[in-house]
């Protein structure tokens, strides 16, 4: 599933092509995504201008003159900007057409993505209103994590992956951040000091910023159909390295299951 860095790179990639552009048509080829598309979507969007493009967690927000499109890429979705009309492929479900034949095309082979419309504040939408702070924003800090942890017995890895606590810390990035902070993924969230949480918050920011930077150099051109979604392969320290030597101490990297997800860690470096 595209994570925060992938979605942020998508936002930055499409923005120069569609910002301040007016929608002239909406072509829907398949309404059956994760949730059915809003009724009368074309009527709601045609004639409106894109005035801002933002991201909240893993959602893209396309602010229009009178409302907002909330877009989730799902597990396999991607957005590309076409500069001329091209025949759609099997999995090209939605085209938002702008003047001069500029097209924002949504492709989603597994159809777990979704598109929503709201005329109200999108940050209060049922999908967004309960979310925690952005990990790269001002409201996120080690002090905040320490306060939210309280006396929780929950493992710290699942704690930081909870979108109600902080958004966008996916499985790969959680394992990598915990390694950088030297914290064992199974340690109870409520038994970690404020000082260690400060270190962890910095590590989360560092890992996500590195992935976004990598995305900026990997997917430079969103004005074609060749790009595919996926994790940006930052220089991984522990993830998917079970049985290999730790790059810091040479101990073997271990793998466990937490919340039905694979966790990788160094039992020597992480306590």
C-alpha cells in the first residue's frame, strides 16, 4: 500500500500540472472501488477549479471552489497526469479532464482505493476526523508520544503505527525508526522514557523525510503512464534483512510477527 512518502510524492508530482486548472469533464469507467463513487460526481466537479492540493495522512485533498475531493490510493492505486488523450487500460477507472486535454488519471488494479466528495471541512470528514498529528508537523514530538503512551502495555511498534496516535508510520518505516532510536519493537509503550521518545520522534521524522527525498529523485515525472506505486527503497537498516548482519554491530537481524505484520530488529542494538 502506498504510504505517506509515496502519497506526498504523488501530491508534489501532480500539483504543478493541475493547480489553478478548471475541470471540464469527469469520466468514470468503474464506480465500484472500495466504496461506490459519490452520486452525481461529474455534476459536482465540472466547472470548478483546483485551488489547493494537500495531504492528510495517506489521503490526497483536492480543494475546489466549493468543496473538496478526498482521494485514497488504496493498495495499488496511482495517479498520473496525461497531456493528451490516450486510450485507457483495463484498470484506469477515473479521468478528471482539464482544459487543453490535460487529464488526471486514476489507475487501481485491486480497486481498494476510494474517492469521496464533501462540501464541508474535509478535516472533519469521518475518514479524517479521528486521525492523529502529522509526523512531520508541529504537533508531533517525543513529548507528545510520551504523554499519549501513558501506562499502555501495547508494544511500541503497534503504538506508533496507530493512526489515532500519529499518521503515516507504516510497517517499514516503523521498523527502521525503532532501530535508529535503539528501541526494541516489543517494549511496552508505557515503559519508555520521555528522553527515548524524543529520540524516537526524531528517528520517525528522519526516516520519512529520507523516503520523501528519495521519492523526489525516483519519480520525477508524473506526466506519463509509466510510473508504478511502491515503497521507496531507502537504505534499509533492518527491514527485510532477517538473518543478515546488523550494519551497526554485526549481530543477526531477527524477524517476529506483530499485529499480523513482519517486524525486523537487532536484539543487540535495540533494548
